[in-house]
């Protein structure tokens, strides 16, 4: 284990009316969730989602809610609940999150990745960051509010989902098509990947709140050629053709394209730092600013990263085809430009098909929802400087957008300045500070008071 994260955890604003229940149990719930191995390897290969969905349902039912576990396929389960509000005329609100996690190689970790160990002030395990810590905060807060009979004005809808770490076909896509009635009237939601603190040099804490996200454009590329003996010349070699195309794609420098959400982020960072972020040298600025720079490094341009290659079956046989997979992401409004560039770089002999394609979600950095989220953060941390940002990756928010629901990335955490939280998404030694989780429950509780 690394040095204790609690030694450098900043102190939030002291408040006199905090409810002890949710902060007291959030770490336990997080650890319990982490002990349920919900690894999603993709292509239908997953485990543990049913067990996690049932655990969530039991916690909610114990507090008086009436959750329902729904399956899209054997074992691929999600939990849904709708808690009546106090004012039928007020709009309902959604909190959604995913139960599944990416694989973890135990030998790479300092602690077993599915142990849910609580050490050095942190809860450790695959999914602590992405996103069982966030689920634990939601569960702890909602349980406490139910016990105290403190309802939101509008209905509160919760969705704990399978399969986010693949295409969402067994999770969010399934529920928005087969169980859409649960979300009637919902127009706004919160979920993962935002609301955590990044400490600026002068001590202010930047809290990025996600207002949109890049697309998901996962592609399978195929080259076809003439099969033959590996010892003979073959100008129609599919492996070579694919390798050249992948090299062109991987080495291409995508141009900078600043969307409104990214411009708003850069302006907000400039205000906090006391100097503008130089738009003419954003890569250098991202490197200079460290963790702060990571907030925009992946969202100032499109990207297409090769991730898998597959060809052949024997060293002395030239195969007739070769395939690759590419993780493509483009910014809002730039889909046509992105795909035209990809096709030009690949060339006419490479065919392209989508494994998963979902449009980017354009971010609106203004409006009452962002204000309410920012106010909840500032109420618990007087050094908080909330800023809007665009997520580089994707979430189940894309599925809910099909129902007209706009999702914000908001899983509030107060973090030690030296903890590289962003590096732990899909990384090793994933962990979340207990104090950060406790802070998050207080912020989330305050925010729900406004719904």
C-alpha cells in the first residue's frame, strides 16, 4: 500500500446539520460492492452483475423502497427503483450508475483487487473509482433519507446498471427500450466521472462537473488479401496492408477543435489559476498543469487508438485476412469530419464497421442544473471552484439521451492533493479515500434537497 491518503486530506467546511447515517455506512457499502466480482470482459462475457444487483436491491428494500431487479439475459441484471416525491408537479430526477467493472490482473495490484480492503484511509478494489464508490454514496444517502422520510420534491429514480464497460446492450440500452416507463418525465440525471477535487497551486480546489462527453466510435477494421506460403513473395499481403493502415491512423495528429464546453473549462481554469490557458499550445499547457491539464488534454481533439490486432494461424502461412479494433472518439458535432479522416487514412483496401457507435453529447456549461451542483459543492467546501468540462470517454448517459434525458457527471469527492485520481480509472491499485466518500455523501444529500 502507498502512503496514507488521509494524512493530506483537506478539511471541508464544517457544518452543524450533517446527517451521520450516510457518512457512517458509505465505506462499508463500497467495500461490500467491491467484494462482488462484476468483471465485464466484453462480448457477453461477464459475471457477478446479478449478485450485485440483488445486493443493491436488498439495501434499498431494507430502507423501505420497492426496487425491481430486471435481467436482459441470464445473470445480466440491473436494479431499478422509483421513490415517490412530495410534489407530483415537480419533475422526477434520475441517478444512474453501473455495477460492472473492467478486468483486473491480481498480480499487478498491491492488494487483491476484489478484497474491498480498507487500508491507509482508503477503500481498495477494482471499481472503487469506476464506479462502486459513487454507487455506495448514492445508496448510503438514499437509505438515510428514506429512514428519515426526507423525500425529494419530484420522484427520485435510481438505476444500477449492467454492462456499461462494454456497449450497454445488457444494461442501459436494455432498460431504456424495455423498461422506459420507469423514466417517464425525467429530463435530467447525474452519474459518474465528475465532481471530484483537483487542487490548484494556490490551494483552491477545482471540481470539474461533466456537462457532456465525446462519442463512442468503436470500429473493426478488416484487410483482405491473397493467402499463400510464408516463404514466397506476396504483394497482396493482408497483414502488411492492415499494419500500414494502422500505422497511418496511429501516427495522425488530430487538429485541435474547441467545443463550447471545453472553452468554458479553459476559461474557468484560467480564472482559478490567475492566468489564461494558452489556446495556441494546449498540449504543452496540459503537460505543464499536471492533473489540472488532464481535465482538457483528452477533449481538445478527436482520437482513434488501435487496441487489438488479429491475423493468421501459423508462422509460415500468409493469411487471407487480418483484423484490428480501434477505439475512436470524436467531439460533439464532428462525426462526419472524424469518419472522413479515418477513411482517408485507412485507404480503399480497408473495410470499416462499427462495433459500437453512439453520438457525442454536446455540453451546455450554463443553466440551473450546473448551478445547483456547484452550489452543493461550495456549501461543503469553501475552497471549491466548480468548472464545467467535457468527458473524454463515455457513460450510460448516451443511452438515457435517447429518452431525452441529459446526464451530468457528478460523483463528488474531496481528494488529497497528491492522489492522482484520474489515473486510476481502469488502472491498477484503484482506491478511494474514506473521507472523500463521506464528503461526497454530504454534498449529494445537499443537492437532493434541491430536487
